[in-house]
């Protein structure tokens, strides 16, 4: 059964020129770097320093798997890009909201 699931997953990737395991590794592997970037961003915001670089790092980590998909993928259906766009917009909005709360809470502690 596991072999059938593996074949199905690899078959999906073959249809679109993407290795699903590489996509998953990038997706999961970027999480600690994303969290570290958010921590860095909050610390810099509390110190009233520029948050441009940590914001860019967090954004790159957030979309890194989709960048792989855009570079390696072939014939990706439009609905996938629309769905990913909605996910990215919602994720960005949610992250900005939560980061602003963390910054506000940190300022309230001081």
C-alpha cells in the first residue's frame, strides 16, 4: 500500500515536472528559518531598528517552495496558481497581524 501511495505521489510530480519530496523538503525545511526571521523582525521592531531585511527573509522563506514550483514546474493548471495566490495572501495577512500583535505586546511590557 505504501508503494502505491509513493507511486501516486511521484506520478503527480512527474505530470508537472516537480519532485513532490523536494517540494515538501523545501516547504518544511523553511519553517525554522521563517520563525527565526519573524523573531528577528520582532526584536528589531522593539529596538526601533529597520525591519526590512528580516521581513524580506521571512517573505522568501514563506514562498520558497512555491518559487521551486514556479521554476521547476511545467503545465501547472491555472487553478493551482489561483489557490496558491489565495493561500499566500491569507498567510501574509495572518503573519502581519500576528507579528504586529507580538510587537505591540513587547512594547507594552517595556
